[in-house]
């Protein structure tokens, strides 16, 4: 028997030579499909599991609690996304979405409930990135529910989150560049070489730190950028150098 990841079913070859695919859908029903070869059976299994669960979702009405529907939602997502992404969705739901909206009937969740949810998120000690990720998962859930006919429309469609204007960046002036090069050349020549390289090539600081001698061509007229060193890796390298002395 060919082993498959959780939620994708199993494939085996029968005694009559045919290949059999089997899986259990999100409401506990065992389904079988058959094919002439393993590749055909795998393709049919993938199509059938998604289409079958879509039909199941059409039978689910919006007069159930969000927590109950979320179990069905996760079962479908298992076949569509990677384990890491699935874990992020489940963590965001259990920690932040479920405590506020989980006990509510889906078709009764209103834009006011969404506004309350946003206010609660903003009152918590969370970074803007974390809040944005949680809202992304919540919007995707309700959008999916609307597409499957569980609810008429997502309540998130009627609520827009206030977005602060992004900070704009500006280019250095010629005078500023000249001043930086003069100061660095006088105080720290290796730093002057690094700054000059970044200014004239446009490479990032992490890419600059990752340059090796063999990245230059024989005449030192061409530079190849292969990697970028992050702040974490930089500190790890420094600790390794100290421990090896």
C-alpha cells in the first residue's frame, strides 16, 4: 500500500490488477475510486476528495456555530495547503478568532461583530504584522464559506480596516553621498570600501556581508551575488568565531 499524508487517503493495488483509492471525507464517510494505474488513481483521488467535500459543504447551512464549521474548513484545507500554513491558521483561530466569534451562529455574524473583533485585536499586545495575519486568515475563512454557499456574504466585506500611510523612502543627495564617503574614508577604510560597493552596485547590506573572494572574476571587474547573510546568521557566525579561538 502506498502511504499518503494525513487527510489525502490511501492508494493500493487490488488482486485484480486495478488500483483502488480510499479516503474518509469531513463527515466520516468512506469513499472509494478506481483506476487502471497508480498515477491515474492519484489524480482521480485528488479531484474526488475536493469535489466531494465541496458537495458536503453545500449541505451545511449557516445556522451552525463557527467553531463547528471550522472543523469542516480545516479538513478541506488539509488537502490544499502545506502543514506549516495549516498550523498557522489553526493557531490564529484558536487563540484569537474562536474566543470572540467561535460560539456565534455563522449566518448571524454581522459587520458589528467584525468591528468588535478588530477592536479586541487592536487592544491586545500584538504586532501589526500579527494582527494583519490573523485578519487575513479570518477573511479567507468567511470568503470560503460564502463561496461554498454556507453564508450569503462575508461580513468582512462591509468593514475596512484603517490603514496608516506607509513611510516613504528617499534617495540620498549627491552632497550626502560625498559626505558619507569622505567621513568613512578618513575614519574606517574597510567601511569606506563596503559603503562604496553598496552605493555603486545597489546590493544590500546582507549581500555585502556574504561576499567571498571567489565571487569576483579573475580581473576583479565582475562581482557575483550568491547569498545574503541575515542578522541572526551574522551573530551565529560571530559566536562561532569566538568559540573556535
